[in-house]
């Protein structure tokens, strides 16, 4: 099964469980390729970054929405495999993961092993840098 089909199936499987977890126990993971690397002032903390909301990319808007809706927080990950480390550190109740299909598949597999409901939201433009995400549907998911 290709990564896109895999993520669609897993989203169907876990959406109900994901939706039942309160926002305060949900964390958002986004990929580092969404950052505006020319302007980014995010704090680098080993395998992830913390956005300081400089406004240089869409992550600042996602952080703002996460705060307004009472989420645990947001981490900018350096790769899907880091989800394992983050799960150990943060022990979230559910994960909303933004990524490309490849990284998303890796992340979902880690969540399944750790029995954490996950909802995957694909990038609208992927790549190694200057990627993009559609904020309209992501906003609906965060406010859900
Ligand atoms: S909004 Fe956050 S992630 Fe985006 S460029 Fe600024 S500090 Fe970096």
C-alpha cells in the first residue's frame, strides 16, 4: 500500500478516538521544512525546534491557534522518527501530525506502537524546504 493510501486508512481508523481526547492532551507536530529558514528564529532543542512566533511562516499561525484552543503545544520536528522521542518526553493523549506522506507514515507507525490516537494532515506542497500547508482545513481540525 502506498503512503497516501496508508495515511487515509489510518485517519479513518483513528479519527473517532482522536476527536474524543481533550485539546489539553493533544500535541501538534509540524515538520522543519515548513519554516522560513531565512527568517526563522525558532529555538533549536536537539531533535526539534520551538517556534517563537516571529511570523516568518505559517507555523506562527498554527501555534496561535493551538494556544487559543488549549492544546498542549506544538513542536517542529526534524523528522518522523523523532515522534518516538517526543512521545516518551511529552506523553500526549493524541497527536495531530502535519507532514509529507512519507514522514507521516513513519509517525503513524510509531503512534500505533505506543497506542496513541493520531490524525495525519498532509502538507499541500512537500519537499526538503519551502513546503506549504493549507490552513483552512487544519484550522477546522484544531477547532474541532
Ligand atoms: S514563525 Fe516560528 S517557525 Fe516560522 S520562521 Fe518564525 S520562528 Fe521559525
